[in-house]
C-alpha cells in the first residue's frame, strides 16, 4: 500500500511540476458536444478517506457545482433520468482525490476531475447507448485544502465557460 501511495504521489508531483497542471478535452470540437445541453445532473464521486479527513465533503462540492450551473442558466436535475430529453441532458461527474504528503502536515498531492458524460451510440451497434465523457478537465497539484477547493471551483468555472461558448455561438431559434 505504501508503494502504491508513493507512486501515486510521485506521479502527481511530476504532473504538477511540468508545464501545465491542467489537462483537458476542451477543444472547439469537445466544446461542440455541449451544444443543446439544457440540464445537468451533478454526480460527485465518493471521496477517499484522506479527503474526508481533510474536511472535504460531497454535499459541499455538489452544492458549489450546482450553484455555478444554475447561475449559468442550466437546469440542475435531481437525478440522471429526469423528464428532460436525453439529447438535452448530461451528467457532470466530479472526482476529487487527495493524498497526504509525508512529513508535511496539511499538505496534499491532489487531483480534481470534472467531466460531462452524455449518452452516445456505438457505431458498430446503433442500439447500444453508453455514457461517454464528451468534455473534461483535470487539475492536479500539491497544496493545502484551500488549494483543492479552489481547483474544484476553477473546474466548475471552466465547464460554464465551455458551455457558454457554444450556447452563445449557437443560432437563436
């Protein structure tokens, strides 16, 4: 277990020490997959023990993401299968992971993943619909809990920016 944790920590440190600690599928093509989305279900994945011990919780993360989505003009769904047509809804998945840095109280190696999952049809079998990530961003770094919370907020802002870019560019009905 220590070896796995050390390897994860080393990988996160390496990623955060390189030129850009943010990785994304946020090109114009990726953003175009958000066109027509009117409603989103926010799915915050279970936090690991380190995240819970550091004071993070799913309810706060969900609340922050939902507030950003509402302010952008999107409807927030109570469940992934609400009364919105499938082509107009998506699942915004949030995954936060942190690992304590040894001998550094309150310092963590962390990653934040935010991705839009939408129904997609397999080309080889048009009857098979799967949930596929069509847009995503990952932030990684090393820092304290406020840095992690800031990164969570920044990923939400990035989603809103991406969604607005395609909605503002769409021809009005």
